[in-house]
C-alpha cells in the first residue's frame, strides 16, 4: 500500500482546517503570563502557562500572539478596567483562535480579547484567602506590635533603585534637613521574580537597620501583585524590625500594608511620616527644655525670696540678741559695782568695831589687834574687785548672767560677757584646750 506524502505547508494547512473544524469559534483560555515581549512592529508575544504550585515551573505552556491589529482593542479594554496590566506573573483569561503558525510550525493561540474582571476576581479571591489564613495564625498584627523608634533616623529602604518612588522618598528625607542614615536595598518590585526578591531584600534590610521602609510607586493593580504575594507578606510578619510601607497611590492597599507596622498612602507620605516623627521628637525635647528652664527660673526666684526672708529674720533676731546682751552687760556691771562698794564698806565697819573694842582692852591685846588690823586690811585689799581687775583679772558670765568658772560652764558657740577694769566685752567660745590629765578638775569636765 502506497502511503501519502504531505508537503509541510500542506500538512499545516490541513491541521489548521481540522482545528478550525473542531474549534469553529474563538476559545477562552486562562493561565499565567511568562516571557512577555513586544516587537518593533507592535506585536506582543508571551507564553500562557499552568504554573506548578510548589516550584512555580510550568506544567503546560501555550504560546500566544497578540498582533498589532488586535492590541488596540485589548489595550482599550485594559485601560477601561484601570487595574490590569499585561506583565509576567499575572494570571489572565484571554480569548483567541487556535492555529499552527506556518512560519515556524508552532502551535499557538492568536489572542483577540481579554477579560480583566476575571483577573481582578482571582486577585481578590487570593487576597481574601491569604488574609483569612494570616488572621487565623495571628500574623496580621505581629509586626505592628513591635516598637517603632521615637527618632527613626536610621533605616533601610527596600525599593527599586533609580525608580521614581525611590527618588521621591529620598528627596523628601533630604529636604527635611535631618541627618537620616539610609541603607538602600535594591530589588525588583514587579514581575515573576519580584516576590522572592522582595522577601530576600526585606530580610537583608532587617539585619542592618532598626527600621525597614518598603516603598513602590503607583501602577495598575496587577503591577502591585507582588505586595499581595504570600512569601512577601509572611516575611514582613516574621521580621523582628518594624516595617513601614508606602506602596502605590492613595487608593491602593496591599496585604503588605495590612501586615506592616504602619502603612502610608505613597512613598512620599511614608517619608513625610518619618520626618514628622523626628520633628515631633525634636519639638518634645525643646518643650521639655523650655519647661526645665521655666521651673529653674521659678525655683531660683523662690530661693532668692527665701534667702531674703531668712536674712531679714536673722537681722531682726540678731538685733534682739544684741539688745538683750547689752542689757545683761549693764546688769552685770551694776552688780559688780555694787559688790565692789559693799566689800570695803563691810571691812571699814569691822575695822571700826575692832578699834573700838581694842581701845577698851588692856595693852596686851594691842599687838593682837594690830596684827588683826593688818590682816583685815590685806583681806580688804585682796577682796577689792577693782584692784583685781586692775591686775588683769576679769569676771566672765554667760547669757543668763551666771558666772563662768571653767570650760565645763561654757559649751562651744556660747556667747560670754567678759568684764574688766575698763568695761565689758562680748566673746564666743570657739574651742576648748585639750584637758590636762594631771589636773583633777579636767578629769571631771574634759573638753566639750
């Protein structure tokens, strides 16, 4: 039996006829975009794959061609949705015609339409499922429970170096005038490899700074898909450093924002929050210093008033003490004068009485009387205080007018009045001489 021999083009045409017979209409296919590239002619080529859940390698691959004539329609649909962009790693539901390309004999799907609502729905389903799992494991608030430094001047920034988000973030910090110390950890923020790269960058950043900032500019919802990735959000939740985020536009919120310590609407807002934290700390320090200065001034003023009051009290009390001492000196002087007058008078009376008695006695008693007279005269002279004072003796009394006979009668700091032949002076006891062990008086009194 003779077999039929096909030409290449004939075989491909026949197969295409069979495919068109089996698939008379366009078909919808869902999968993940890989290896997307755009030609100079305006065509777009990529692979639509079924990714393996464990290692991400495709289990099946379907080449897709989106020709320029159909791309305008697809782009219009995507633009209208406002949230889906065709990039690697994004799951799409697309429509097209199955055929074999003559030029390379490659089986492919010629794309003509896309369903962005399906992509958004898948993203929303995956997002809710991951949030539920994280909540059940207690990871949603773990990073938020960490303490953010009150002066966050040292931080590591995870972003795409050279991007607009990176520039906005760093410019905001530079314009503050504060001395921020920044370590930039560069990584891809979208695409198939972005989740793994972001996870590694976050771990590295946490090792070199007390605060980690994760920033990325705005874009389509699918551009931010990496920040909803399970690997990324679990990494944030497991870090021992607070993570602050500034991802997308004001209306965007990723799961990374939810599990982070603090989320901000944009990279610029994230940087502004850091500047505000430092400003608040600086203001608090200045206010504290102002309060300390005011309290110090108040305390010093109060102390000055207290010193003035104490000085006035000391002056008044001193005047009273001086007046009292003056009166005591006068009293003591009067007593001394009276004593000095009374002793001679008594001696003269005794002498007169003796002379009178002797004049009535026999001559044998004259000698005895003469000796007695001499004795009494000596006693009179010895007992005359004025003569004793002229020889340098003085009378010492304390504040109460009591005689001070020795150190035991005058404690330290006691005020004394010393009366001599020329008048009286006041003195204060400042020290006692060391006791003489051979003196029996010092054995009893000693040094005060």
